[in-house]
């Protein structure tokens, strides 16, 4: 697969490194472009055979799949620049956008109206092949395009097709979700330090507890409440801790975080 990446930043970089780690693509079949050359060089240091395109048009002309990984506010100018590029046949490749809030209608319009587009929402654990992604197909995207998007995103974690109207919620939950969980891990470790654990020990135990609990949900298929009850002994330590979480509103805080992030994603569409 000839893969092009426009926007070699945090998320684009994570996707690319994950795709290489998953052997989805060979470095020699990758084209990179970023308006900041240092960002391209940083990725090339990990994939020396990847080519640095001189401009987005050159990258598009040599790619089957073009991952659009620039910030939402940078997308219109990038895509409208591609439309103006002479002799560039935009319908020959699949455009896979990862930009929060930017709709399929906007992407298709900025690309001149006929391009094959898929809008997706991945997350940075793609870097360690533990990503969570969803995507929606544009009006000119084919079944093969959807399969290709599922293959790219599925190579670095889990991926599923959804209707576009759900992608803002996907952004608020799993797109932004790693940041919520990093905050939880950091706070759990702080609790451990408060109780006398060395920072490094507390951090490793906290991170592994979150990872282990998540793996239990994914592998056993049991509801988190059932798994929680398996930990919570009558009159024991866990219920004492859980009482504090309820008293301090942990659930509602997380629910509101997803809601607010989803609303922000909707705002980004302008
Ligand atoms: N960071 C994350 O966890 C996630 C980010 N996203 C989305 O991914 C996109 C990129 O986000 P990040 O990687 O976090 O941002 P970033 O700022 O780390 O990377 C964006 C890159 O795009 C480059 N860029 C900007 N305009 C450009 C242009 N016209 N041509 C070429 N390169 C250009 C920048 O120089 C930068 O290197 C955003 O749309 C964001 O909504 C999606 C899921 C998760
Ligand atoms: O914070 C953001 O806007 C991006 C999109 C999802 C995660 N990071």
C-alpha cells in the first residue's frame, strides 16, 4: 500500500509508527509532508526509507491512501491548495481525515466535490497498537475504501464504521479519552505517593492497574459493575475508596468531560 501522511505531528506520527510496527506498510512506500520540515525529519529518523514529498500535491500523486493529519483550522487551506494543483487527479486516491469536527461535507467540498473521503477519529494509543478508532464514509467512498480505512485503523488497534453523526461523540469519548485516563493514572499515583509509595512504584502500579482493569473488561466481556463487585469485599478497603469516588463525583465528572468534548468537536466544524 502506498501511504501518504500530511501532518507529521502527534496523531499522524502515532498512526504512522503504529502502521510500521504492525507491518501494514513498508517505509519505502510512505510519503511524508509537513509544513514544518523538522516534523518530517523526526519521522524519517524512525523510518529512513520514507520519502519526504516536496509538497502535498506530490504526496497525493504518489499515494493510494492519504492520511490528513493537520489541525482542523489548517484543513481548508491545505485541501483547497490541492484542488488548485495542476493535473492532480484527486479521485485517484482515498483521503482519510483524522481531524476533529471537520465534516465529510466540508472535506468533500474543499476537495472539489468528487473525492473519495473517509472521516475518522483515532487516538494516540495507536502508537502502541492499542488504538480505538471509528470512521464514516463520504458519498464517493466505496466499500473497498471503507475496507481500506478499516485495515489502516484496525492495524493499530480497534476500528469500526459508524454513521457520521456519531463521530463527535467518538471524539469526545475515545479521541480525547486517553487524556482523561492519563489524568486518572496520575491522580491514582499521587494517592499512592500520599500514602508513602515511591513515585516510580506508584506510577507503575497505577498505570498497570488501569491497563489491567481495561483488559479485564475487553477480555472477559463482563460489565465493569460486575468486575467492580468482584473486587469490593463487604466492609473492606475497596468500598471505603469507592465511597470517596461517589462523594466526589468521579462518574459525573467523566460523563461531563465526554459531553463537553463532544460539544467542542461540533463547534470545530464551524
Ligand atoms: N492528538 C490527538 O490525540 C488526536 C488528534 N487528532 C486530530 O489530528 C489532527 C492533528 O492533531 P495533532 O497531531 O495533535 O496536532 P499536531 O500539531 O501535533 O500535528 C499537526 C501537524 O500538521 C502540520 N501542519 C499544519 N498545517 C499544515 C499544512 N497546511 N500542510 C502540512 N502540514 C501542516 C503541523 O506542522 C503539525 O506538524 C487534528 O486535526 C486533531 O483533531 C485526532 C485524534 C487524536
Ligand atoms: O484535542 C483535540 O482536539 C484532539 C482531537 C481528539 C484528541 N485530540
